[in-house]
């Protein structure tokens, strides 16, 4: 009988990247594949993505968004139609040039995003104001052949995402919708992932290639690197002009449509792992856990029958949760404790011979590792409360960490110190590209995350001494 | 006000391929894309696929199958590991050779199926009998660059599917499981698509490249061409030997695993369209209909308010169905009737001023186009029954057509006649490849569909005069 389970061998605080790599592999979330930068989503991580999809589908449906599927491959001529767009994406496009033994006449891009292939059809489908708004979403796979060091989930050459593409009759509608989408993303990150984020607008330098503006949610990982969680782009009429997408309004006048696009990817799974995990391994927020409660019977030969019977009763009692009874006898209870801690299962219930006499169980929370005795009659209520507590605890911890990491600065020296200590510098900024480039240079790579949507700028930009036009966050970033 | 809606302009019987092309476009199921052979799945067809996915997930979960996601790209060396497999697929592989401006060191195949990329990992994950069975499924996109004339859904270079890959400790288990999967496919085709099919084993010539044997479901489309609906392959130890996937059994002895793989694709959407549609357009089987019942109020200025009120009441009453009230006033009722017939919505309810006085509605079935009056108090029960009736009617019609199209033959002349009249020839066959090739030649392209799993062969193969080993079906085929 295998009595030990190899856990995580490094501390999160001491060697974050090794810790992260061990967690995603040992908790069986992902595996490195034979293609550098591409990973296998094992069932535990794919379950998370499926759960997020379900929730997103519900939210999007309320907005009248329908799901569709557009081709994986985009002809080069189509990809090149919007000038800024192709400039932004061409360095990382994977090209299909051959089929069987035949060289193709035109190279085909594997979609790095689907604006160009979708809008070719939008032009055909949109004729009249009656056809608007058109709101489509697709869940699909994306290839962006980055040459930076890949990290599972956080930076992979292939990833899964949803990309939504809405077209409207008016500028006002598209502006409002772009914000609405960001609110939905924020809700999903908070309520499912237990992840807080800074909401704002990307700088001109960092916005999506082809957008008028890009909104984003950004958060800070425990290793002091910030990361973009998702984006919502107002494309204005940039693409409708490039693709000639027009409609006849009620006065029979031809107008270009107003568009946005918005994406949320499996990168968020990596954010979840990095944010919540600890030295024992993964911690999955309860709403994304395929197993929310694992029951482990403590088995001795003489009491085995009774313990298993009670364990099954408890399983039935908790049928409204994602419950798993691990009654395997070729693994010891101790091995199982380690296994489910490593895998981040929110609650463990232990049931032994002493417990069944007292009609109780031992309940262990994964986040705090606190152990308690719970009477079986109180169990259902207790589980509900504990799952909520775990979610809130994870969220609040991450929120406190994010809040504590933001430091207001007003000179380059402090900015450099803050950014290089793994924190986020908050500044009043002119929003100019030149200052942004100077910051990057002077802080050894600090990048703008986004610009607050609500806070008003005060005074001057300390870099150029011109009027400050926004309150922005800068940090080292993925 | 646009008062007419352009319907299907050709008869299904007279020009099937033009009819099919019009239906998929005008009913807004799909659109031809800029990449030849690749289509857009518009929301109406993608909804069908999402519904099928849900049902499949339920069925697969009962078998202990979990969903995962493996990389899109497969290195050439990996794809080549199983000799028969690469021989079968290499002519239609799309190759990525370039990323950005950089030529790749090794060509990467876009998955034509995922055995090779998955089993590289199975080797790592499977160590002991405790790791078996391993059952994984993925829903993903596939590219097979066929050079034949593409047809939306039925033959496309990119398609969506699920591919399941199970590994077992014993030959007995894999054999049983391969059959179980075929039963699930049969159930889904019958209960969701209303499609009957012939269940059997593919010939040696037609089996999957790398399989020991392939099971399939085959049906006949109204244009007299048969089509493979889905397949379940017993791979034996062919891949476990090529990929060195072994486990230690309870006696600590190393054994190769036994594997199967099984796939069901969006081709089935095309089968549904071709099978059930009529001269007015699409007919969607009720269980796959995003709108099962459409309510169309008959609006006149003086009674508008009352009619809309009643229409909304009816909508509420039928909330357990996928119900849509089309109250748009910029389209006439007549236009809407045509629109929803074209789109194949199973039931139409008309509510006019006369009806509200009598507490009744007009109900029109899409399959038979029969019109009836239903009292509102009986409506819920009537809808339930009518949706069932429609499903059964579609299935029974298709089943009768399939049954009527099968003709037993025992000489090449009759076989040629049957096959060239768009029917299925049923023969006692030696199962030899030589006879199969001879049939193809002599019948202008007749192919074996599959070999019955239940019927016993009688007498001799009329081609070679050797003992018949199976009862097989031959036809012209996609």
C-alpha cells in the first residue's frame, strides 16, 4: 500500500514559479505538451472552464447575446483589412501554408482573435436597422505564438476563451455595452473565482490593436506581478469602415455600425491558482470546485461496515453539493488527506468509528486548515455556511492583498521602488505615450495596467509637468 | 413594410443539392466562409450542437467519462508514431510551418483527430491498474483538408465534434465499451435528431486508420446517398504499443493497455437538415429546437391591445417550452408564417381577435402543416403531445424510408441497379477486400457501409463464391 503522497516541495513565498509549476502538475490541473507553450487542460481545470462557461452563457443570454462558431482559419487578405489590427497581431500569428502535400495559394492564419473573419459576415448579415443590434459570442481556441517564456494558463500559445462581438446602430449603445460587459466580467471574477480586480481603461499604448479604447480588469499576483484578467474593447467604427459594415436607418440612410469585442480566457484559471494556493497546493474557490466536499471514511477492519454505511448516509444527506465519497481501500486515509489538500478540495469530512457513535463528523476547511466537530443533524447548514465562508475568506484575503499593494507615488524614484518591490504604483498621469515609455525605462519595465474609470486626476503629471488627465496604475506585469 | 419573404426556390426532390444549400443559408443555419470548405455555424445550428453536447455530457458522465482539452497542434514526429494512422490521415493534414516571420523547426499538424497527442500523455499518466480505466472526452474543432467538393455540415474541412478516448486493463472491457458508446450514439440520434441508422462494423478497407475494428451508424439521405453518422473504434493495443502505454497489474507485471476512441460530429446537423426538411425549408426535431413554439399575434389596430395581452398570457402558460412571441409590428403575420416555416420551428400558434373571444388559438404543425383549433385550457397538454407526435412522425418517416430502401441482392447486376437507383444493397459477403474493390468498380462507386452486428450470413459470397462471413450494406456514399 502506497502510504505517502509527494506534495509540493517548495514554498510559494520562496520560489513562486517552481511552486506554481508543481501545483498545476501535481494537482492534475494541466500538463506540459510536446508543443512548447501549449498545455493539456486536464479534467480538473476543464471543469472550471465549463462552469465558467455556464455562468457566462446565463449572463450573456440576458443581454440577448447568442453563441455561434466561426472558422479557425483566416485568409491573410482578410486578416490584413484593418491596418492597426494586423500590425498588432502579425508577429504572433501561426500560419498554415500546406495541406497534405499541397502548398496553399494563400497562407491561412490560425485565429489570434476573430474580428476579421466575423466581420466579413457581419457585412453580409446586417442590412437594415432591424438587424441591429447583432450580438454574437463564441467559445473557442486561439493561437498567439508568443516568443516569451510560456507559463501554463497564464501565458500559453494556445488558450481557450470566449470572444463576444456586438454591433449597434449608435455610439451611445456601444459605449454602454462595453461597460456592461466589463461589469459582468467583474461579477464572474468576484463570485466564481473569488478574485478582486482593478477596473479601468487601458492606455493608448496598451489598448487592443484596432480599438478606440479598451477596458480591462487587472489584478496582482502574490509574486508581485500584475496581470490582465480580461478586456472589453470599444471598436467604434474602425472595423465597420474597414469591412464596410453598414445599415439603412429608419430614414433609409446608410450608416456604419458601431462595434465592440470582449474576451475572457483560461488565463483566469492560472490567476486563480496563483492567487489562492498555499504551500500544500491548490485551493479551489467552492463555486468552481468539481468536488466541493470529499468524505473520507476512517476504515478499520472491525468497524468498516458501520463507518461506510454512515459515510454513505452523509453522502446522500449532502446530495445538493458536489460531493465525493472516497471509499477506496488501497489508499490510506492519510494519503487521501494529502491528496485532497493538494487538489484544493474546499471541505474534507472525516468519519471514523468514534464519530459514528456520537453522530458527528470531523470537518476540515481547506483554506484555513481548521478542524472542527459537526453534529450530523447540523451538517447541511454547516456545509452551506462553510462554503460561503471559504469563498468570502479567499476573496477578502485577495482584496486586502491588492489594496495593501497599491501605493500612491509622485516622483520617479518612489515609483521605481514601489514597482520593483512587487507593488502597484498609482499616479496622476498626463496619459501621454512618451511618459509611459519613460516610466518603463526608468522603472526597469513597469507598465501601465489601466486608468481608473471613477477617480479624478489631480494636479500635474510628475513626469512631463503637464496637466494630469487620469489616475493610473503601473506595475511589473505578465 | 416588407410583405414577402423569399422562400426556397427549388424542390427537394428535383434538385437536392441546391435545395440543401438554400435551406442552410436561408434558414440561417450556416454561411459559406472565405476559406473554401469552412463554414460559419450561425446561432441556430450552434444551438443544436450545444443541446447535443449537454445530452452527451449526461450520458458520458454516467460511464465515468470526464471532459478535458488537448492541444490543437500535433508535432509531425508524434503524428507519425502509429504507422497505419499517419498513412490514413497524412493526405488531408493542414500544416503550420510558420509563426510570425519565423519558420518552425518542425511542422505542426492541426489535429485531424487527437489519438497521437493524447496518448503521449496517457503514457505518462497511466502507471498502475489503479489508474485504469482512464476515460476522457473532448469537444473540439478538427481540420481535415479534403479535396472533394465541400458541403456545409456534411463534408467540411473544419468541423466540430466530440472525441472520446478510453483506456482499459482488459480486452473484454474495451470491446464492451466500444459497443456501449455506439448504443449511446444510437440513442442520441434517435431521441434528439429523430434519425434512424444501420448499426454495424466497418469493413477492413473502411475502418479507422489504426483500429482493430470500427463500429458505425449509417443512414440514407433522401437524395439516395448514404452517410456515416458516427464511429466507435476498438484500437486494441495498436496505439498502446506504438506509444508504450503500460500499467503494472496486481501481480506487478507490466501490461499494455487496451483502448478505444469514438467520435460524433456536426456532420449530424447536416443529416438532420437533409433528412427532415421539405420544400418550404427546414424542419427541426422538437428536442433540438431553440424555439419549439412560436406565437404570432394577428394584429389589427382596434384589437391589438387585447390580442397582445392574450399572446403574452399564452407565452407565460407555455413557459416550460422553448417559446418565442414574435410581436414585431414591422413584419406582417404572413411574412412571419413563411419565416418560421423556413426556419423549421416545430409549432406555430396564431392568435387573432376572433380567437381571444373564444379562448382558443390556431395551432400549426410544421411537419404536416396541419392546422387545428385548440382551446387555451387544453393548450399545455396539447403542445406536449404535439411535440412528441412531431418527433415520432419525423423518426418514423425516416425509418420507413430507410427500411424501404434496403434491397437484398445476390448478383452483381441487381447490386448495380439497386445502388445506382439510390438504394442500399444488402448482401451475404465474404468480407474480403478484393470483393469490395470489385463491387466498387462494377457498381460505379458503391461502397460498403457496414456489416450487421446481429444478422448471420448465409451461403456464399456471390462475388468470389467463398463462404459468406457477414451480412453487409453497400450504397453510394458521402
